[in-house]
C-alpha cells in the first residue's frame, strides 16, 4: 500500500481501521449479568493476588497461559525479520513488508475459518499441536534461505498463533468467575504483552551473541521442548474437548 500511494495512505488506512473498530465496540450493548459457580472460595478478595491464586489453581488456564507466554518469549522470528530481509534473504524493503504481513495474513485466514464454522473439538490436542507447529515453523524460518519458504513459514506461524490465542482467550472467559474476570484478563494481557516485548529483547541479545539464525532456531527448539514437557507432565490438557463452561 505504501508503494502505491505513499506512507500517508498507509497511516490513513490504519487510522480508519481503528476508527471503525471503535464504532463496532461502541455499538455493543450490555446484556444481563451472569452468575457462575466457583470453587475458589475467596471471591470477596478484591486484590490481584486473588486472580493469581485462581490462575494457579485452574491448571488448564495456567498451562495455556504459560505455553503462550513461552512461545511469545522465545519466538524471535518476528523481531529479527529486518536482519533476515537484508542480510540473509536479500529482498529489500518490499520483501520485508511482505514478510511482516505474512503472519497477519495467516491469522486473518484462520480467524475467518473459525468464524464460519463451529467451535473446535479436541481443544487440548489442537492447542498443543498449534504451539508445536509454531515452534517448528520458527525453526523452518530460521533455517530458510528461500524467500517463498520464509513467507510460508511466517504465514503458518500467524495461523497457528491465532489458534492458540483463540483457545486461551476463550478458556479464560468461560473458566473465570465474573468477580475475577477483569483481574484475570488484565493479568493475562500484561504477562503476554511483557513476554512479547521481553522476547524481542531476548531475540536481539541472542542474535548479537550467536547470530540471528541460531537465535531463531534455538527459540523454536525451546518452544517445542516446553510444549512437549507440559503435555508430558500434565496430560489432562490433551483431554480438553470443546470451548464451553463444562470443558
């Protein structure tokens, strides 16, 4: 888009998109309040500590949030795209733009697929496979010297990341009692956001120490190993079936 009309057109379209999103959110009307049963026994506690205790006790939330956090922290492919575009793939600024848009294209396609169909079954296995695929795709991107393969790897990374986010966010909404929902959601956003920002720092540091290829590949390997470890030590996550309150 910046090639066709300059950077001003690009920023204008971004501003328009944000404004349309604001209009959509403003049109949402509040519904009747919901009450959910809970076994936490400390809903009167209005501190952040109550939310932390709830996440720790609810293992399905703790596992999914932890794996998403680790994937965001060690998944350094996004942060090192400029290095790959310039020094390894030699595709210039236009190629960098294509690389940068590939994950979003994958996430957009996956979001459209989920929006058209029913909620996925075998949710636990789907989540684990998505994180594993995220790690493997990161390794493929790190080793790739072909532009088309790098694009494909990033496209798959975006699609699989969309699956993990969908599962994690939906479970958070349906598993958390209303009195804790705000604090638990806030903690989730804070920790996932921190993991992404710290992950970029980690990627830059390891790339400086060992080179960009080893940084990305090691990050993918750590993601795969962490996912397998969670599936091994808490196999109940593989039994999760569906995204509903009784899941």
